[in-house]
């Protein structure tokens, strides 16, 4: 049994049962004088707060509200002063109303006032703005960087009934039986009283008198109002509640005994002349953490050990706790190939080395799966055969359907084929060619309309006649396939020569006007494409630009003159003249591609003229 000191007049409270024998409230604003009504009162002046009827009006301390008067808070003469801040008197208790700029009351106690000096630069710390790594308490909450809940999930423990440091225990760093900032419960701060220091004994707030003072009326509310007289024995060993040496400490030489076990082990206390010992509360209902401590206070450590996240898989299930140290078990296997939801190799992943088997055949073949420790294999269903190198219809044959059904869409102007699981152009429609080898655009090249009638000299396409009166024309074509050749023929007409002097205008020219990539060539002969007569410069082969044959020029004089301008229409033209012959001739043109040149569907264009 201890005497507990609460608000108001002293009360005797059983700390084990919680029953109270008497309680009273803070002294009211005025009190009637108690005593002999006939006793003479001698006025001493205006009423002051001193517990006396100074003005003899039979009321004591009238006009003073001990519940709110900052100069007489809870009791006369107790001024509510806050270091680095402003105080207020609420219900007879001195509290911090506000702190001066740059100061904060982090611990909630008025004893040291606004004890924390800090200027806030942010409402909270953040990784985004770098305030979680600058070593500064930016939000003035007393926590910096990794120790601030704004920056980390696990921080040093608060007294808030939560596991802030993520060690599995709640408020383990706080002794609620002795902490005057968390007395009995988190956040319960023991208030200051006159001539004393607040203390927490067995989870209840009380006071310890300053040296030279004593709590004569045993009322904590008005502090230590009496003067201490030293005892002749000066004995502080005996638990008698007497400050024998008047140093403010009562029975400070008392030798305690212990009670409880494990983390609940604590010393007995001697307070107000009464000994008592109340074991601390267990940190956990069982002792499952391997740390060498007896958290459930049953006298045995780690007897309820449960493997933590330190070990994984099979190594966790076989972990042991030896002398407060968790030791992982050995892996069941070096690989985790079995489908059993057991992490055999302890790499943190179940069944990650699982080796599947197959079921079904052809395109219906499927691999087994391992899901949540369950093995399963479901054969695939047959599907229409497509050209992909697989047995889609599960008949044990690959790509064995009609290519026109396996290869869709069909190539334009072509017939598909399936080779090695790839759709290709098997053949082109008549009159079309696949030049670029692309299945998508199919047989994209269509030769010139005269292709079928100009495939050889004997079937050369006749371009008509070109008189030497300045006639001209052009034709185009392409060479597909690459080994193809186009044959053309035309008649160059030498008309009768007129004028004086006579001059032959026969001037035949055949020239490329378009030769993409310079890959086209032409051979030109006259009279016959196979056995041309012996004419100078014929046949002309492998021409990349043009051929010109003309007779309307003259070079030299006399018998050495050549050309037919001027000329005479007689068998004996005479000295210095050539004979005006009829040079009408049939020309043959073969157009082909340079061997090995890239094949394209580009057109060549050739111009023919005479007398131009």
C-alpha cells in the first residue's frame, strides 16, 4: 500500500485495487472563514492570496481564481513561468500556451519550457527536395533525415503505442512507471508544483520536495509548503517517508529488492514511507524473437522462437535460435526443381528451377506448368494449318495443307507456296513478274505490252518507218526477268535528194533517253540482225548512250571525199562529188540488262530519229 498524491486534498489510494478513500477539487475562487464566529479579526489591508482573511470579510482569498490566475496557479504564490515561451493556467495546472519564435516544446513538459531551439524551413522533410539527406531538422520535429518518419518507415521509438523502430516491440524504450514525461501512459506529463520537482512513481505523478522543504499537508497540488527540520538521526536507509537530512530526497539510501522476471524485472520503490514492487509490463505475449531476452517475463528466453525474415525458404523452416542468435538451416537442394511451393535452395523464390514436361503431339504439344505448388499439363487443341513450320492441326505433319489456305492474304498476281514455314511466291500470273522478292506486294512487275512479240530477232517489234525528212519517235520497256531481251526493228528511209547542189539528209540516230541505274544496254545492227553486211561501224554493241549513222556530211576532197553532201545523181558523179545513193536501211535493236545488275521494274526509254 502506498499513499498516492493526486490533485486536491490528500487521498489514500490502493495501487493494487485502484480504490480511493477521499478526493477533493482545486481550491475554489473564495472560501468562507472557518472558526469561532465571535473570534475577533484584525484587518491587515486589502485581500491578498495568502490563505488568510486579510480584510476580515469572513472570506479567504476572494477575487483570486486559482484555476486560471497565472500568478497564483493551483495555489497562492505559484507563478506560471515558461522558459522561452508564454504560460497559461488551466484548471489549476500551469501549461505552455505558446513558445517564442524559434523555440518548441517537444517533450510536452513545462518544467524546462520550450526547450528545443529550431527554425523551421519546411512543413515536412522529403526525399524529393533533398531535405531527407541534408543533416538538418527542417520541420523542427526533433527528428533528422533517416530518423524522421517523413523519410523512413522505421525510426527511433516514440512513446505512442506503435512499433516505430520495427523491432516487433511497442514503446520498449520507455519506462511508464518512472518516466515523468510518460507517466502511466504515453504523453502523460507530470506537472510542476511549488518548491518541488515532478516525479513519476509506479506510473503515477507525484512530487519530490526541493531541499529545505517538506509536503506537510501531503497535498501535491500546493507543492511543498512546509519548512524541513533535520532529524537528529539523519537516517535515510529506513523507508519511513522522512527527509531526515532535508536535502529534498526522502529515504535516498534505501536498498531496494527486485521483483518480476526477464524484461519485467525491476527494483522495489520506497515512497512516502511505503515499500512496493510492481513488475514491468511484458513486451510481448510470447517470446518468439531470437534475441536472448525474456520478453513475456516467464523466466525463460526465446522459448517461443519463430524464424524471422532473416532466413528464406527451407532454410527458414529449419532455422534455430542459439544463445540469442538466429541461425539459418541448410538448403534442401542446390536447385529448386520440384513443384511443391517450397524454396528448396533458399533463394527467396519457390519452385524457380521447375523443369516442365510436355503433353500432346504436333501443334497440340504443350509444356506443363507449376502454379502454387500444383503441376498441370493441358494439351492444345488442333487449329487450321498455317505456314509456320508447325503441325497446327496435330496430324503429325508440318505445313501439309494447300498453300493457298495456309498463306493469307494471297500475293497479288501470284500463287503462294510454303517453304520452311515461310510463305513465298511460287509462281506469277501470266504477264507478271516478282522482281523484289517481297511476298506482300506479290508479282508487282508487268512488262511492256509488246513483250510477247519482241522476244527474239525473228519476232522483233516493228516500230515502222522513219524518213530522213526529220521524223522521230520513242518507245519504252522493261527487262524482266533479268535475263530477258527486247527486240525492235524500224526502217530508215532515204528519200530522193533534191535541191542544188544535191545533199543527202539521211541521219539515223538511236539513243537512250532514260536508263535508270545505267543498267540497260543495246546492240544495233542493220539489214540483218544476225549477219549484217560489212558496213563501217556495224554491228554496234553494248551501247550505253546512243548510235548515229549519217551520210549528209563531207570530209576531204576529190577522190578522197566521203559523205554524200554535195552529191550527184549519176553513175559518174564527176571529180569532187559523191554519188547520191539510196541508203534506205532496216535497223534491228536488242535491249538487255547488264549481267549481274540488280533487277527492277524500272522502264528504259529509247528515242529514234532520222534527218533531225
